[in-house]
């Protein structure tokens, strides 16, 4: 074989690496069994044009022009601005890998070079996957926190009503409210929240049913509504500490399990809504939440042409023989209608 010259290495890395698939390896570097964000960012993402932020309008009330009238009644009309603007800034993530063009690696054959560099790129992408999973299930602490606005930002916990109510208000650290809309001024900009003490039919199951029912808003007058589909598209995300007892509850109610003694494993639903456990929540949230995510109104947004954008190798500062490859990602999560979502959390 013929070794690559330094002038050839950068082009080789930039043009060839993504196409080489022959080499395989085992990876046990990751903490969690699976990563919800990875699938979500592929299947649910919305590509949005650039700009400093994403804005959308929220109608907060009706003008009040409708009234009962009779023959020859005088007309009463008025025009008011009944909307407010919500703003969500873009959040940026980045990862990278590097190499030195004088490494012994580059004096070997092309397949050996590709194998090593593919491992380095894979390492960088796994770092990004771990970061995005944490971002999805956490919330920024304030305007100076550069994290995306994950699900706990939009769907706020509250245990003040044991039966559940629209009490999920402003996220902590944001004086202007959620996405710039203050739920203390506009109380309908709140999500449903409840507390529970037992994973049982009379406690948790009953309260989830109530949450699904009370977040099912069906406007009597159709309009061009922000969202992605009609009705609701719920999934409930929780911990295995919640899912497994619910699986046993379903099994105990079924006398026809046959030879499969765990027939409801990963198949539990509540009111037809699928339940999915999240390893990150299992490890990091002792309140065992149940996030009712309505995918018709809550989605990940990615900036056009900035979705895992892989930049060509560039020379490192003050290291002329070192090359860096940076992968950038611009995104954020947006919920168009918080009162179509819910969360339950353990109270004891």
C-alpha cells in the first residue's frame, strides 16, 4: 500500500469517512439502555428557517362581541388585540474529534485509517447523544443557561392538587414566564399537573385518566391551529419503577395470559395511550414522573442547514499539524399549547 501524504489526509477524511461501513466494533461506553431523544429528533423534528429565535402567536381570550339580541336591537362592536407573542431562542450544541496528520496511523493502509477515525467520530456523536438526552429531560435554570427548553421546562410539575388541575405554571428562573408568556397573567398557559402516592388503579391510573380527559380540548369552530395533526397524539414517559407495577396490574386483570407470564411487558396503555419508560428519568428523577407529551403540540425544532452539520477538517490553533472536525446542531423544543399536556409526580 501507499501511505497518504499530509496534503491528502484532510480530503480523505472529509470525503471518505462517512462512506466506509465495513469495520464494526462493540460499544459499551453509554450509560442508558436507550436514548429517547435520538429517536425523537429523527421522527418528530420540524425543520425551521434561521433567525435569532422562533416566534408564534397565542390567542388568550375572545373579544366578547357575541350577545343575545332581538328585533331592531342596536349593534355593539369592538376590536381588540387578543393575542400575545411567544419567543423561543435557538440553542446550539457542538461536538468534535481531532487527529494529527503525523500520527503513525496515517502511515498505514486506508482501511486502518478509516477504522480509527470512524471510532473517533462515533465517540463524538455518542457524546452528543448523551448530551441531547440530558437536554430533553431537564430544563434551563434561567435565560443565561444555554440548554434547550426540554420537556420539564414546558410541562411543569405541581402537587398542590391531588386530583389534578391546570397548575403547571412558569418555569423557575424565567421572570417573563414560559417562552415570554406569563402564566400568572394568562392562567390558560398552564399544563395539567397532579400528585400521586401509589401505582394503583384507584390512585395513579384514575388520575392519568382524568389528565387525559381534561387536556382533550376540541374547539367548536375549526381554525388554522398551530400543531401537527388533529386531536391528540399522546405518549406517556415515565420510569421503570412505574411501568413494571402497571404491567403486573394488567396481568392480574387478565386470566388468559397463556404461556407468556409477562404478556404486557412494554405494552401497557392507559386509555389507549402507550406508556414508555425512560432510562434517564429512572436514574435522575426520584419523583417518578409521568410526562403526558402530546406530539401534536410539542416538537423538537431544528434550524435549516444546521442539523448535525459536519464541518470540514480545520487546522487547530497553535497546532499546525492537528486537525479538528466539528459537528454543530442548532435546535430547541417548542410547545404550542401547554394545556394539552400533563405531568404526574410522586408525593411520598
